[in-house]
C-alpha cells in the first residue's frame, strides 16, 4: 500500500524509459538494438516459414504474432515497453487518434463490461510488475546475505528466475 503512488514509475522502469539516468542511458541504446535485431529475426523467420510446408506455417504464424508486440517505430529497450508501445500506437491509429491523448476522453464512454476487462488487465500488469520488483529486491538481499554461503546460491537463482517469470507475465499482460 505504501508503494502504490509509485506504481506508474515502477511500470515505466520495466518499460525501459531509462534515458533520464546517465548510467542507464547508454545501456538503453544497446538493448534497443537487441530489440531491433530480435524483430528483424522474427520477420525473417516469418518470411522463410511462409514459403514452406504446414509445420512452417505454424512457425510463421507464431513469428507474426510475436511481431505484433514490436512497434514498427520508436522501439524501447525492453519487451514490456515494446508490447505497451505497440498497443498505444495501434489502438487509435486506424481512427486517426493518438491513444495517449484521446484515451482519457474515451474511457468514461466505454461500457461497464469493457471497463471491468480493462481494469482487470491493468491489475494483472500491475501485479506482475510488483512481483518482478519484489523478486529483484529479494535477489539483491539474498546476494548480500549469502555472499559467503556457496551452498545456498540456488536461492539467488530461484529469486532471479521468479523475477524473470513475473516479467514474462507482465509482457503477456501488456
């Protein structure tokens, strides 16, 4: 409850908005290039698989689905940031709207079932982000507590793996 006012900031950190911090600004450029290459590899896989047999069509469909989480422009350094940005860009473009500026005006007009579904999706994203940050904090604490316990490093790996699973849940929720 104490961290609720920082929820937007917690999501933005995992989205990859790191350009305000000098230490992470350079790292963001490297990760953005990784995301660009990942998108290019998915596009290449979809093109190659589309020309082959039935199993390859399944691979092409999977690659095409994964490509929808990458915005065509303005890549961010993380998968979560790119999934959210792709949704922001595609939601209003077909109507000539910028989603971020028009959404506060549209949301009061949506039906109650749609509002509940959107609220549920946002809650799922916030929960996954909070779990990811909590497991990352546990990883740091375990690193400090177990620095001289070589037999207990599996706990650090477990905490880090749990953070990765929570992050993947956030990307899926986005």
